């Protein structure tokens, strides 16, 4: 059925009723930030967004929190910009508490919309200074995100929203409980039809900072009816199709002379439209939307052009990077120093491999045992160090190590908490007490340990956390194949794509999504629902000469030793797994076996190309098993693996793995080398004689 998108004229401003939107704190938090406030001092800041189309009447903040029982007193401050709003003293028994704060629109107009929650944990005076430092490392206040809300009562206005308003809408979280409808006005035969839908999913995920949205796909022959039309639609198509299927004004349509975006807003319904004169220009518009580093412009419709943006730092094995590459913090103490570190997919490290943070700090002079730092990786304790007492140096150098085994593929948060004697300041927002702080010198750096990258081989089930490799090279080497027996909204595929995109924190603008069953790229995620899977023939890799084959076999043996050495450590705590997947980590139904034979099964073809098959009998089974699949905790490396790309540095790490597995082999190797050198010297002396 071919449909047309119609809208009634906007009702007069005076006749509109008051509306209310309620956004949970979990949607408002910055990317990569959890709801835990740790250490002696910490804080969380997030925006309270009011759109141009909303005239605020009442604003209410509801905060639910609890804290660990080790804390004697916990003081919590809430401020808006530079304006202190509330001071709360949490109960010492650790019982949950709820605080409700009412704001006026005038406060936001005067002090801005950034709300900050700061906490100070105070321990009993009976503890010695050194004991306080140790105990404070486990002092936490937890904001109960699902029971904390930003509630806005507003009246719709006649303001004309722009594309920048749409970006603010995504960041605001006000649409968190609405399905996002992806409406394609391209012909079913268009090769970029599903690829463009995937770009819209990635763009919304990265711009909103959440992978919890539900997406529904509709084609031109099956557009949403008036009864099931969502409040937010992402529509894409060429000029003629938009003219036929929508009621966009002529000035909107006549402006399509290149890569194009538009925002159409009527009675609370939002339509974000992508277009162009041909499919290539439409793809350019899709890539612009998918990349959150490209801001949406301050107009309602028009042509878009890419802007130069800073690339996300890519880390490499054994490299050193300045701390300023990962953070804009110039000091810490009022909150931890946080270094967001993006690790590659499928990396493997040796036992005992370490990284370290070199900090050059300027801080007030302290007596021995009076101040300390605690380093955490993804919230887990990794190391601690006392601050030195020095009366002749203005700067102090500290080196804090942490094991590489604490890192995981995707985003990792390395945080350093600072504990020390508090200062007094009459103008402080936190009363007359201010935290102990340290300034960070530009020479501070982080030195990463070494690792090797691997790919899984042959036929085995592949855990969800190992799919991140398809995001590399902007998805240029990967494709998603959609093979459904019946029409589908493809909600589970978009959910998986959204999850991978958020883990990678960058879009796959070159990813191919197609309903053509032919594999065109080295990595293929194939979804066969109610159809037969056509996986490639399995076989061995093409062999080279004898020397190459022997070296590859040796690498394979050493890589297996390296992977097996990690199996002794593959117990992962519930806190770690929950922090990564944010799902319950009880007994895994998937570990007992999925009901669908071949679900998430990797196959390796003769040419080395890989296919991961997601095969189910029907869409209901796909939905059930995808939910189980995505809820799994981090899985250890299993099965047969191979190096992604052999290198000298990788070979050194493999040799080290061999020496770790067989420690007596090192002295034997040294003895053999000494023996060979001795024989050479002996022969040389014989010839001279």
C-alpha cells in the first residue's frame, strides 16, 4: 500500500494545552558515565534541555540515591551553573533517599541548563589519616537512574524549529519511550535502501548517546498508517518520491539541489528528511547525519556540506600518548581524572602485561600519609599510591601501573581519584569546604602495553562482544545481509547495529546493508529468518611456500598458548559484566545452548572470508534469541583463532607468550645460542691455528 504523509495545520498557540515530558536520568547521563559517585569527592553534570518549540511552565528534578554503609556522613550538593540549589545530608545507614527540586524557567534563563550533582564522603574522625584514605576508596553514592527524573511541564509554541533543534531533541532524551520509524521512499531495487536506514540508526544512536531506542523500518509500499504513526520519523528519498508521498511545501522541495536535510514539525510530530538529486547525494546526506561530529545546521531545510572535525584518537599497541589527548581536564580532585580509552576489537594480551599513567602534578604540600590517589579501570580497583611530601619541588612525578587484562574492547574509562586534606573557602558552592586538588602538567602521558589482534576461525558460535571488529575501517570490510521470508520492520537488526555503534563510539559510514544474499565483503553478518542459510564452503587457507607455512604454524601455536593463558582468569565479576552490557548477569541461558541451530555461528571460507549466521525459524524466535544473545556477559576467547596481520611486534608478543607458558625454554634457548656462538668461535680459532 502506498501512503501519503499528511498533517493538519498547526493549532493556534492560545488554544494549546499544557504537556508534560518525563526523562529518566539514565538517558541524560553523558556517554560512558555511570551513576556511581566514588571517593572523597565526585560530581556528575548533565543538561536540562528545553526546545525552541517549548515554553517551560514548571521544571522538577527527582533524585533517588543510596550510599555505602562505610560512610559516616555524605553531603550532596545540587547546582545549576553557578547557582546552588540544594544541600542534602544523606542518612548514615545507607537507606535509599529521594529528593525533589523544583526549578523556574527564569533560573535556567539566568544560570544556564547544566545541572551538577556533587558529593563529599566524610569518614569517622576516629580513623587515622592513612586508614581514611584506604576506606574512602570504597566510599560510593549511587544515583538510582531508573528512579531519578527530569520532568518538564510546557506549552507548545509557534517557534519554527531548525535541524539544530532536532539534534537537541535527540540529546534531550524526550523521545526515549517512542519508537523511531525509518521510512524509505526509494524503490525496493535501490542498492542503498537498507544502507541508508542503517546510517540513520547509527546517527540517532550516537547523537542521542543511547542504544535503548526501538527502530521500525517501512518501505514506500508499506508506509505507516495514521493509526501507528510515531511522533518521530526519519524519512529519506529522492525529490520526486518526496513530492509524491509527502505534503512538504514547494520551497522545501525546490531546494533539493545536492545532499539535503530538512525538519518538518507539526503538532508534536517530527519528520527529519534526507534527500538529494541521486542516490550518491542521498548517501552523502546519510553520512553527514551518521557522524555526530558533524553538527546539524541552524536552518529548517537546505543543502548540507561536511565540516572538518577532529578524529577520535586511535590507540596502537605499545604506544605513548599525552593525557591531554583524552581529556580537557586541567586539574582534578573535585572529581576524578577520567581518561576515556577506546580499545580495538578482539585484542589479546600476555599475562603480566601492564600499562601505566605518568602524571606530573602540582598540588599543595602534604605530610606523609595525608594524601593519596586511587586508579580504577571501568570502576574496578587497579592501583593506589600516596602523594609525596616535597618542600623544594613545585611539581611531582607519579607513575601508576594497571594490568592490561582489565581493559575490554570498545570504550574503557580509566579514572584516578584524589584524596587529601580539604581546604576552606567562604565563596564555595559546597559551603566553606573545598576539595584537595592537583593541577595536571602538559607532559603527563599514558603508556599502553602491547597486544596482538586476532580473528576467530572455522565454525563456532561467536559471542556478541567479539562482533566489534566489523566497526573497524568505518565498516568498509563488512556487510549485513537481510534474508527474511516475510515483510519485517527489522527491529532486532537495528538493535544489534545500535549496540555495536555505541560500543565503537563512531559510525560505520561505509557499512553495506543489503538483501542480496551474495557476500561482497570479507565479513558478513547474515540474518536468515524463515529461509535457508547459504553459507560459503568451509576449507583451509591457501598455502604458501614451506618457510611461510612453518612460520604461520609456529605463530598459531604461540597464539593458542597466549589465549589459553587467559582462561585461568576468565571469571568475570557481575559488576564488570553489568557495567559493560548493562543487563542481568545471572546464569546464562545462551551458555546452555540457543534453541535456534546455527544462531551467531561463524564460518570461514576457503578465501579467508567470514560469515556469521543468525538463523531462526521466524521473527518471534529471532527477537527472543537476540535478547538472550545481547544479554551475555563478556565471553573469553575460545576456539581456533589467527592473527589479524602478522607483524614484528606481534611476533615478539607471541614469543613472550611461549616463554611465559614454558619458562624453562628461555634458559635453554640462551644456552643453545651460547653453544652455537662457542662452536663458531672454536672453528675460527682452529682455522687460525
